[in-house]
C-alpha cells in the first residue's frame, strides 16, 4: 500500500527585486489601493528596459568581504535571498540544524568578461579568417579561472558556505524550466518523506549587457516603449528583464509543527511540461497542469514573458480551467527573471495568501479587481523558448499575518 503524501508548507520567503527587500516590503506595496509603479531603467540599456536592483548592503546576509569578492552579482543575489528565507523561517544559525536542510537551486551560467567580449568583436570585425582570430584572442585574453567562476552549481556552494546549509544539494539548469523543476523536486521530496525541509530558489542578474545582446539577437526584447505585460501586442511585444533573488523554505507540516513555525501557505502541487508550442496542443498541455476551478476566490499570478504569442497560449488555458479567477501578470512589476521567475511568483502568491489580500491590478485596462480574499493561488510560468509550469497553493488556518 502506497504511503499517503504529506502536506508541504511554505514557512520562509526570501525575496529581493527592483521593488525592494523582503516579502513584507513587497506585500505592503502590492496590496495598496493602487499598484506601485515598476522600477525601470530605460536609459542605461536603451532602447531596452531593465528592472534593476535597489542599493543592497550585501553584508547583511554575506558578512565576510572575502566571500563577497569571489561571488559574481547573481551569486550574491541568490545567497542574499537564501539568507532572507532562512531568517524569515526562524531557522537559527545553528550548524546542526542547518545540516538537515536540503538545498535545491535553479541557476544559469556565470557572468562574462565584458572586456574580452568587446575585444573579440573588435578583432573579428572585417576579418577574413575569424576562426584563428577568435582562438588566438581567447587563448591569450581569458583568465584561467573564468570557467570556474561560471559553474552553475557555485550558487549552491556559496549558500552552503555562507549559511551552513549542508544537507543534500542539487542544481538544475535550463532557464524557466529549471525553476519549475527545482520547486517540483522539493515538493516531491518532502511530500514523499525523502526530505523534511528544503531551501529552494534561484537568482537572476538582469543588469548585464552580454545577456541583453543574446536576447536581442534572438529578437526577444521589448524596445522603445514600455507596456505592462498584459498589454504587449506584436510587433511591440517582448521581454523586459528584471534582477530577482527568490528563495523559499518548504517543510513538512510535521516538521514545521515540531519547531512551532507558522506557515504562509500550503503547496498543493507544482508540475511542469515541455513540448511543441503549436496551437491547441500547447494550450491543452498547459491546461492539464492547471486545476479546474470556477471559484472567484482563486488568484492567478501569471509569469508570462510579454511575448504575445506565448501570452495567448496561457490566456486560453486559464480561460478553460480558471474562468472566474483574477489574473495578475507579476512580470509587469518585477520584470522577467528566467530561472527565478517561477520561485518569485510562488513567493508572492504565498505571501498574499497569508495576508488575505489580493494585489491591485498591475494593468488597470486588462486586469480586474478581486472582490474577495484569495483562498487559492495558481502560479503559472510559460518559458520564453520552452517549458510550461504551474504551482497551486492554498491558504492555511493560523497562517502568518
């Protein structure tokens, strides 16, 4: 006889975005009568838009300057958000306790050497033999340690070093898909009894010209004029990327009870899929991940990219399964954060359920107000190239205020 799956609770949230630091800061802003204006840098990377980080004192969560120096921004951002989540969950800085916490991270590669990139492009311009020029430049200009700094699992390593989280560790790669897989894996491990408590999440540093170049070459970026995600219509659609660090502490209800830890919400499901994006097949695949619910107390936090063709797939799937739900496209206020997009949406959803408030519409013309306090939240994520995911959370009794 199979063992009954256990309840999994969200007991800690670490969130650092362009809106500020900490889940309470975000909830205070998002539950006002009028939604906050997004923080957007439209000048530094013109004609593109970036949701930048506010000033951060990294020492608040990464005390040693030596640790900070050997981390790139995305690693500092992730380590910082992980520290916020542990503190928010009330987990003491006790090595014995933290040795029981499993760590699951979704991460991209490391940052690049901009000076070498620029030199390569300069030398290749007009060259009749680009191969030899490229090889000669890379072999003479790249520092030997660059590739070590780019390892994706360094984020997990730095979290273990700084915060003494030394249980099992695994890292997923693959942009939005990795965030979906990380959360799904954490939920499955705890609900099946393989783990009692997990720290799971990701970070994405948007303020990088090399990334903007990559996305522009693929024709993915929003240009010239900024619009909310739900109002981006081709050919004036695309990504406005944002720096985000988002980590969650998930634990079994029994484990949380044993340490008298209050919960934000119960995580009911988290699942992903991947397949062709053509027509009804894509809509059907995403709809299969969503609960069927006609209740007006369901809030959908959409992780839509701002690419109209993908937004249309999600809109149809939500219309089929959640026709009465109020929808908020949180990329409007945070930007799109790839690996961190799914964990960030879940962080916001859990916080909103705990507070018993729906956020004001982020796009007044497209998003309607929610009359009742949300009892269920559904977080969606449709990756910019591949992968679809959904997470369902429910309010709990005695939840955190």
